[in-house]
């Protein structure tokens, strides 16, 4: 099973890459993907999307999904 993972804004800077394609055999949900790539629990402020739709960190992933991680959006 293969997915594309994208990082946006300050997360892209922190992780050091914009996107990566990975095999996710054994990974079940969005949080598992984060932990596999970042090697730590996601910060409570990290937001995620699956195929351009907001998703909870415990949302299930499927083959071909595009997972995006981004910081909270603020405005003023």
C-alpha cells in the first residue's frame, strides 16, 4: 500500500521536505503515518487531511491516499 504525504508551512520547514511517497504496510491511521515519518507523537496542534478533506489523527488510511499535515491556521 502506497500513499503520498505532504507537509505545509512551518511543518514543511521543520520536517525538511515538502512531500514523500511511502509504503504504509502495517500503518493503520493518520497518526501512525506521522509517527513513522517524524519519529514522535504528533503535537496536539498538528492538523491533517486525507485527499484534501480534514481528518482526525485516528482516521483510517487507504492505498493511494494523499495525507497532508499542516499547522493550525490563524488570521487577524
